[in-house]
C-alpha cells in the first residue's frame, strides 16, 4: 500500500477507509483534505465523499428544475425536493452526529454499525 492509501488490489471501501484514516482523501469540489471532524456527504451511486459545505454550494449553484448531479461525474441526480442534505454517519443511523459520537470508532464518520449500503462493482 502506498502513502495515499491506494494499494493494489484494494476495494473501493478499503481505499476510501485508508484515505480517510490517513487524512489524504480530497473533496472533489474544493480539492482540500476531508478531515475526521468535518461533516461530509457521499453520493449514493458512486460513494465519492465531499465536504457537506462544498456539496451544498455545488448543488445550489447547479440547481435546475430537475435537481443537480453528483460532481464526481457518475450522473446520479438528486431531486430538488431532497436537496436539503444532512450529515449522517455511513449507515445513516445517526443524523448530524457529534464528534463525541463518532470519535469512538476507528473509521472517520462511522457510528460503528455495519453499513447496509450496496457496494458498486469496481471499474477497472
């Protein structure tokens, strides 16, 4: 594994986890590192992670009558009615979790519960 947490043969989950733990994962909107203590949002299709403040600015700036698309280019569309984005842990159990609730676990932004999100197939 290299310093960026992008080791050969790692799954998307393993790469994202390693980069978040190391503090090397970058928000695709602002290109700044995503820190453990910053609220985040992840696309439900490609699972890319963004600072909550960045995705809110992105969505509002690109809002059309049909909504906005994920900045990562996966073409996932988020409808206007659901634009009120909220910070949740990975599994969605905790809404607007505090640092104290999340600091107990190794993986940033995790409440410690098993996530039920479907994993996407790796594209090679």
